[in-house]
C-alpha cells in the first residue's frame, strides 16, 4: 500500500552542510537536495510490477517474503520519526476494516482513475465505494 500510495513524493527537502561527493557527483555546500521518491518506488528494473499494486513485488522467486527497506519514509539520519507508528496504524486500520466490511467497486462507477491529487502529500481523487457488512459464518 505504501509503495503505491507514495504519500510524500518529494520527501522532506534537505541541504548539504559541506561540499559533498556522491557517486561521482560534486554537490557544493548549501545545495538544496530534493529526493524523488516517485522514481524510487516505481523504478522499472527494481520492481517486478512497478506500475501496479501487486504484493508479489515483495516476494522472491521462491515465493518467500523479502525484507526490503521500502524508502517511502526516507532513509538515513533524518528518516521519518513516525515510520513505525504509521506502519502500525495502517496495518491495524486496514485489517480491522477488511475483517468487518467488503469493499465493492460500484458497477456503474467505470474504471478507477488513479491520477493522484498533488500537494505536499499525494492523495487519491474522491471516489464512490460500496461498503457491505460481512456476515459472520
Ligand atoms: C505513511 C505515513 C508517512 C509517510 C509516508 C512519511 C514520510 C516521511 C518522509 C519521506 C520523511 C523524510 C525522510 C528523509 O528526509 O529521509 C519524513 C520525515 C518525518 N516524519 Fe514522516 N511520514 C509518515 C508518517 C509520519 C508520522 C505518523 C509522524 C509522526 C507521528 C511522522 C513524523 C516525521 C518527522 C518528525 C520527520 C522529520 C524527521 C527529521 O527530519 O529528522 N511521519 N516522513
């Protein structure tokens, strides 16, 4: 979910505090550095299905779960302080909703439009969804 949602596509802007050499590039002191997380999270060649929601992106050839650093919350000394909290909340909220309800795309709603709404964060366009209480079996 976090890979496809790409919630903070340009991360938090940073600035070099000294002249820096990175992979052959010289970055002078005081340069504004903007990360492109959209590229990281959708890079062709890095993901089996870069442009679709497919949990198989996180499985190896034997079908086992691969432990990856997803990078949707940045990395390094300034990594997102809320990463663990955000991940736990997402898990609890999504699992609780899916256990209680079925989410059904309405037949008359046409194809879903995945074009994001741009801001500091990316959000989906408003959409209608049929929500049905699951019956206990
Ligand atoms: C899915 C939810 C979230 C996403 C995708 C996200 C993403 C990010 C990203 C990309 C950065 C920049 C990291 C970097 O510069 O390498 C960041 C920084 C930060 N985030 Fe989050 N974040 C999320 C939720 C939260 C929550 C819930 C909190 C607090 C409770 C939080 C607090 C922070 C703070 C304080 C920083 C700045 C850390 C620093 O500069 O030292 N974030 N976040």
